[in-house]
C-alpha cells in the first residue's frame, strides 16, 4: 500500500537546536547595553537621541519594505528577529555625538533596505549591513562625520594626552596619535574613555569588553577570533612605528588597540556569522588579515579604517571559503599511482 507521506531531502548539516536567530540577536543587544549606557552617560541626551533614531529607522525600514512586499503586519511581527535592531545600535554607536540626526536615519535605511533586504533578508547579505551603513555615512557626510568630535562630559582621570585636547571638541586620540600631535597618553583614559573625544559607543573600551565576555559566555562568539584581530593590529602597529622611528616602540601597542573603533568592530561586526568564514582555519586567516590591513592602512592614511577593512574582508570571505574547506569525516587522501612506461 502506497504511503501518502513525502520523503523530504535537504542538504547538511542536519542540526536542531532551541537557539534561533532571534535569541542570538537579543543576546547581542544585551551585550551592547553597557556601551549604550556609557555612551549616554558620557555624551548626554544627544547620544540617546541618535541611538533611538537609528534603531527606530532600522526597524521601520525593514517593516516598510516588507509591507511593500505585501507581507501582513502579523507576518512582519512574527518574523521579526532583532537583526535590524542590532544594525541600528551598531550604526549609532559607531558615529560621534556631534553627528546631525539625519545621518543615522539615512545610514540605517541604506543598511537595511539596500544591503540586507534587497539581497533576500537575514543571512543572505553579502556584507555586514552595519559596517556598510557606517561606511556609507562616512563617505556621504564626511564633513560632519570626521570633524568636531565631542569629548565625554567626564574629564580625564589620569592626565596625560587629554590635557592637550579641548574638553568640548577636538580630534580623536587615534587621529592625534597617528599625526604625531600627541606623544603621551593615559592607558586608563583610553580604556575607560574618560576625557577622550570619539564615537558614542567606541569610547569606553571597558564596556565593550564586558559585552564581549557576555557573548563569549553565551557562546554567541568565539572570543579567540576577535582577540587575534586586536593582537595582530597591535603587533603590526608596533613594527611599523619601530621602523618609522628607527627604534623599538613597544608602547605603540596600547594606542593602536585602545583607540578608534577596533574593539567595536572586532567583537560585534567582524564576528557576524553571515559575513565571516565557515572554518576554524579560515577564521584565523580572516581575522589575522583584518589586523594586518587595519594597522597598515591606519599608518598609511592617518585615519580610522576599521569599517573599511571589515567591509573589504567581507568581500574576501567567499574566496577564503573556496580555498580553505573542512575535510569530510573519514576522508582518506587517494594516492596517485604512477603509470609505468612500456618498453
């Protein structure tokens, strides 16, 4: 007697788990909360407004796009997975509090609609939406994105370089260091972000470290990979500075890793599942390459390049996955037998 049940075939891996994309994205949102809180504490109501507008723009962009695609409100709510919320948060945290309110709106719309939804939605984007949105904003609004950085309301706690920077506006410590304008600095100030002009969420590195530890404990990320990125950036920066000065400059390691957007990019952007390699070796190569490119391009251009480097790395991931693949379980390499010539 014939069965009416159809046998379904699908490609591997055949893994079932309770954790969904929504659960993972909620964990990322929670991990970003320390940076959000410190950004608001340091930069006030304007930082809160930028974060709220960026997140709202991302969520609304996805919702409107799906409505245009004739999805019902019930379907939109049901499939909401918090990826747009994460994108909005990352865009807001990677811009300065001096940025006009329209910038995160346009950056979020571009990231969600162009980079994510037009490619098919969650998990189908070629590059990281938040990184691309940040690059889009920087290229489109360079004059307001890269000047007049506001320093936190909490002044320097350890002195050093912070005394040479205006308490209200100025360049970021990374730009000052790369240009040679600052020769002394406080590691504690760079770690805590006190008195240091910069982006809303990139200033307090300690908050980002707390968030990264949470993600590692929740097994959302393998913290070894971003650690490779950060360490390689610092080591290459030391090599470049030592060659430039003609003497060993180990102290260059600290401003290279504790300034700019390296921590935010390494922990929360470069680790994106969709746009990072599929294998362990591939990830090691990928994150080491990001570190080398970040240090070299910072040294060559004198500006922050983390977003551009991660965007470039995303484009190289298909190539990495093509040449670095896992061996199938039980695979045995077939030995080639040389044919004997007759005669």
